[in-house]
């Protein structure tokens, strides 16, 4: 059905992009609501890490599986199921009266987001051609900046306005009518598509990945607060054997001609390995950055939610502009150069942000933070654009779906673990030296991570110059 699929038209494109914005906006809204959630549910900063991280881990674990479900059972059908689940989970988040209820609902939200996102890009690829396809993909790439602005500003306003005395709960309830609107019109405007040849789902690989990420997430999030009990130590030690069993299982499936979640033959490609490095260094730092900045501004600087949200407007606008102009740069320069350009701009922004916090201290505000966060956002968009393009460089056309699934899983896994790993370090510094010292220390660490990534990027460019089959 792929080759003859009907174009979704403007209405269908709008619905698909609205579905894409739901999980992106929710991430921003949750960060804005962290301080309000702490006061309402009496959570600790460490427990806030779980509220952010569990969503990302559930998203990562279910991503590849949901892509296969869309291929096999219809992408519109799975998209609709994902929107319905996301809306229900948002309702449950808003109704949560305990931390455990909120954590369970956030996990459901992550599953819903994973069902939504893969169907969007696949539908755009198989239903649009030529200029319409290029325009849709540009909108798909730039929508992150819009979602970021809407989430920060809208979330801050919703929490601060405190409609009906619901406070932070409104930040989740707002998703419900949007989901209902998408559900009402999806069957009419979004065409149904599916893969010509159904493929199996790697349930064992999905289970191994879930166990592995949980054995990393919970010890790193809770270890410091619980003084590292034996159970958490054993979970952390279990990561290595779980990784080995997951690889062995994937090799056995590959030998039988099946499609494992993370195919070893693709993981052996230089471009995929470099994609793993980008994910570990950049995406974990990115999610950690958003978590630590939100806590610094709300708890450390005492900003209201709307003030905290407004502090990220410059970052979102710069990200959107950078994403829109990225195709022009890609047409003129190699991806290695664009990645280094993005890293240079982001590092400049991070250093300026350190100087701003150090100079203004507790008097920092949205205006003083704008120049540095704009640089950070502009650089981030270039790095994100480079991630998929470089990661897919060595992938053959028949492996495009599997390669994209690997990169998406790596991206979401590291986004989920970022607040747990780097957030724990930030909170440890904040407990002894205060939030200004903690955020400056965190930003210094992020600069180091980006410099390490730049070193790998230079090495990768040299490797490409020796490989005539690679194309920039």
C-alpha cells in the first residue's frame, strides 16, 4: 500500500505534526512543573529524576517495537492507538495523588509517545513526493523548536495561572482535549499505510533492553539518596551480563535470518558506532541540561513557572531557525563540518552561560540568559540534524528502517538516562555548594563532553576521507 498511498493533504499533515508535538511539548511542560510537583506531592529532587527519566526509558524501549507494529498493522491505526494512550496517560498524570501513581502514568505516557512518533515520519515518507515531501520533512525537523517554545511558555503559564486550583495538573490535562481533537479527524484525513512485507517483533530484545535500562536508571537515580543498598548495587552489576545476553540473542536471531532489535551487523558499521557516541555524549547531556536548568531556575533562583518557561524562549526560537536553515548548510558543507560547527556554537553558548550564572548569581533572569541560551539552541539543532544523517551514512537502502530504529532507540535511551546520571551529580553538588555552583559545574562538565565529541568528530572525518564509499 506504500506506493499508491494517498497524500494526507494539509489537514492530514497538520494532524500528524500535532501528534508529533504532543510528546515534545510534554517534555518541556514537565520540566517547567517540577518545582510545583515537588511542593504538591512532597517529592525529593531525586524522585523528580525518575518522573523525567521513566518517560524517556519507556519511550526508548517501545520505539522499535511500535515501528514494526505500524509496518505490520497499519501506521494510522497504531498512531491513533498511541494518541489515545497518551491522552489517557496524561489524564492519569493530572489525577495522580501519589508519586507512584504519577510514575506509573508517566511510564504509560512514554509508551504512548513511542507508538505515535515512528508512524509520523514513515507516513510522510510513503505518501509525499518531491517538493511536498521536502517541505514536510523540514517542518518535521523544525517542529522541535516550536514545541519547545509552546511547552515552556504554555506550561509555565498553565502552572502559574493555577486554574481551578489544579496547578501543575493543568500541564497534563491540557493534552487531553488536543488528543481528542486528533482522534476525531485522524480517520478522515490521515491515509492508512503499511509495509508490503510484514516483519517480526523482537520481543526478547525489547525485554533485555527494558531490563538493562532499568538496571542503569534506578541505581543511578536512587543510589545516592538510599546510600547504595545491596539490591541497587546488584542491579548495576547486572548491566554487563544483560548486555552480553542481549548481544548473544541478537546474534542468534541474525543467524536465523530474523530481525533483532539492535542488529549486530549494523552496530558494527562505523557510522552507527559514531551515532552511539553522539547519543551517549550529546543527548544524555541535553536532557541533563534541561533538567538541571529547570531546577536551578525554579528552586535555586526562585523563579515562578512562567518565568522559568520564558527563560527558554530564546533557545527554542534559535533552535527552530537553525533547523529551518540546516538543509541549506547541508547542501553546501559536509556533515562532519556541520557537526563541528554545531558543537562550536553550542560550546560557546555553554561557556557564556557559565559566565552569566557566575556573574549574575541569584539575580540571573530570562533577559540575561537569552544570548547564551540562543547560542546553545542554535548549536543543538545542527548537532541533531547531523546525528541521523551521519548515523545513516553506511546504511543500505534495504536496511533503512532498521538503521533508523537503532538511532532512535539510542537517542531516546540516552535522553531517558541523562537526568538520572548527570542529574544525580548536579544534585550532589547543589546539596553542598548551592545551585549556582552546581549549574556552573554541570555546564563545565557538558563543555568537556562536547569537546570529547568534537575530538571523535575530527577522527571520524579523517576516517571518511580514507573511505571512498562514504558520502557526506
